[in-house]
C-alpha cells in the first residue's frame, strides 16, 4: 500500500486540480478543471453540487485506472472547514454558497469506490504539509503555517508524531475568527467578519479586510494618507481594484503604503508572538497566502518590524531569532496536491 500511486486532488472554490503522486518521484497526470460552484452550476439543492464533486473525484480516479495506473489511495485537499477526524465538510462558502449544509464527503466516496483508500484534509493543513519535509523545516520540533488570503487560518504540525493535532471537533488553528482590538493609525475601529462575528482578525487584515481598511482611509477627511501618491492612485478605484493597486504602489516602496502595511501586519505579529509564547515547541512559522505573496519580502519585512516592536519575553537577539524562525512559504499551484500526498503517506506510517 505504502508504495502505490496516490490520486491527489486540490479542491477550491474556483478550480478543481488533480494528479497522480508517484512515490519517490513527483506529480504526474496534472489537470485542472473549473470547479462546480454555486455561481457557475445550476442546482435546486446544495447536495446536487456536493454530489457533483463526488462524481468528479470518482471519475478522475477511474480515468487514471483506465490508463493502466495502479491507484490504491486518493487524498483530497479541501478548501473548506472540515472535521479532520471524520472528513465531514462543515462549510465551504466559495464552493457551495451561503446555504451550504454539512456534507459527509468521505462517507460518500467510500460508498462509491470502497476499494480505494480515501483521505480528506483541509487545504491549510495541506499547504503546511507541503513544506514540512523541506530541509529548513525538517529539524524543527513543530512547524506552524499561517495563510493570509481572502481569509486567515493557521495550522501547527508535529514533526515527531507526523501529524496536525486536532481538537475533539476535528479543528485546529482557526485564528481568523478570534476577536481582536484593531487599531488603525492609533484609532480603534470595528468591523464585522464574513462569518457574522464582530471584530474578528479576518475582518481587518485578510484580503477583504485590507480592502475595507483602504476604503476607510480614502473616505476619512483626517486620513494619514490624504494628499499622498498612494491616495491619488487609489481614490477613483472600484472596491475590486483597490488591493491590486495598493500592492502595486507598495511594491514601488512607497512610504505611505508601507505604513498602511505595518497596520495590517501588526495583528499577525501578535498572533505569532502568542504562538511562540504558548507553544515553545513551535520553532518555525511559515507565511503564505495571496496577501503575503502579493508583497513577499515587503510583507515579511513589515512583519519583522512588528515582531521586534512587540518582542518575545526574555529572548536574546530578537532580530536573529525572528529572521530564522519566521519564513516565507513556497508559492506554487501544486502545494495542495503535494500536501495531500504527504498527508496520505503520514496516515500510512
Ligand atoms: Zn469570523
């Protein structure tokens, strides 16, 4: 079983990716298809969309088999909140919309193709697993990954146990929904999260949160960015254009854009300090996600400035410590597929 080919999937709200992981080699048979999501696929009940995903997964495995590829296992990285113990999908807004109901994906797959050994994991866990065998993380006792994109979440991996610890509900690391006191240039502001909660981390410093911050700065008469190059570049733009324009200006090293970035990396720096303080076995934190990769070195520099500003109690040479411990992750389309493959191998140990 351990040496077999594994069908691997990366299921997001926009794309379904698939491939075959050949142990000791690499990914093969890579393909990508538009997701069956609630916006592009007609349906009466959400379960119809959910069953279309099951069809897709089963048909892909069958197509590999029809090419003579011996598939014993299949591992799926799901862009959804799920119970990591059972594989039950709790919620996937981008895929199944606001009326999304829980769906037991693993059970459905086991019913349709019982001869295949199926595994379903969360996409943040997959992104983390994609990194854990890289030489710079292999020696760390525990590795944490934070993703900052349309939402924010993190996961911690235990290298010795080869697992992502979960609570009794199969959850870990949903930091995006922790309420915070967010200060924008010294003024405490409030915002609602997409989940309906008040002042969650997501509401301020995720991709969507940053759009709201930019709009607020443009609308304020006393804004610290008034009459600046950044203000002029952003002032007549639609909501959907703000983030890209902001990152374009930031990547020119515009000083006002850097100041705005420092506001939105501060709460992430606080989360990292909490992580290092509470779990001393976390020796590396990997930063990834669309927001991080939109600015890469500039995002990391801003994070470092804020980490040093907050500080880690009784730690000598903070600059060296944070530089070594907080790293930029790999940004490639195959992270989900590779992470799903590593999760399967870990399960088989
Ligand atoms: Zn929330």
